[in-house]
C-alpha cells in the first residue's frame, strides 16, 4: 500500500478538522526542513512548499519560515560547523522568496487577515549550532533590536502580534539529558531577553519547533514601562 506524501497527509489533516484549502491565509514553519542541511534535501523542501502554495492558493510571502538546527550543515565526520554552514538554507530562502534573506535570517511580516492587522516576527535561533552546542538556541541583540524598532514604529488598531522561533523559550522536557554526548537539551540561552522584548513590544503568542512536544504555557514578566 503506497503511503501518502507529506503534502497529501497535511491536506488530509486539514480536511479532518473541516478546514478548506481556501480558508488558509498563512502557514508558519518552525524549522527543520531537512535532516542534515544538504542541497538535495532543500530541493525537496522547495518543491514541497511550491506545491503547497499552488494547492492552497498562497503567495510565498504567506508562508513564514525560520531555520531549525537540522537546517545548518555540519562538516561530516567531525561534527563541526564551517563558515558556509547556512549557505544551503540561504540559497533555499532566496529561491523560495525571490530575494536574498537578511544575514541574520530574521523575518518580519505584516499582513491583513479578514481586516485585522497581523504582525509576525520570525527569529533565527540557530546561530551557534554545532555538536558541542547541540540543542542550544540563541537569538542575539541584533534581532531583538530590529524587532523592537519595527514593532514600536507602528501600532494599528486591533493588531495581533505573533512570534516564531525554532528553539523553546520555556522547558518542555520532563528532565533534560545530562550526558554531554547523548543529551537532547532544548534551551534558548537568551530566552528571558527574547520574552522581555516580545512582551514589551505587545507580542502575545510564540510558536516553536525543535522537540516536537505537545506544549502550551502562559508566562508573565515584570517589564519596565
């Protein structure tokens, strides 16, 4: 018995929850498009997203993607990352979106959905990816500063603001692994800085990937102002 493709499975899932193709306005992708960041894997990912756009009647700008740790290419046999580790992901972004991505891969989108303004800040948290730092995310001041400048420059009535990131901002595993060689830690090193930035900028929800654990949490921070 032939197995359905990823696209077919996704469309069947939408059908199962009574969502028609024409009802989908945006698609958010929280990384790990590939297993090892190889060019042929990104070619498959590109074909998938192009087919998804055609099927749902979406423009590529309506699909917001952040990189996952598997999308950064390690040097085979050494478990190291070279200076061109994110080249294949960058090429994928250029081919899919039609423009060269920001150096940091930060994406900021503003949409109007059913008359309601929607801003989406999509962070790259895979900036220190390596064998030694496996599972550790980091966003950095440059992305946070750009996020704040953009969101603080304009505020529309009824605007909804969302964040997108690969690594978790809060723990999701019952216990994190402690063996350095086999650990599957899920941690963003500057998570509190990210949370404070988003809260102070009026972002009320963040979606993540990485450990693929069913997870929902509500959090508060005391933020100046």
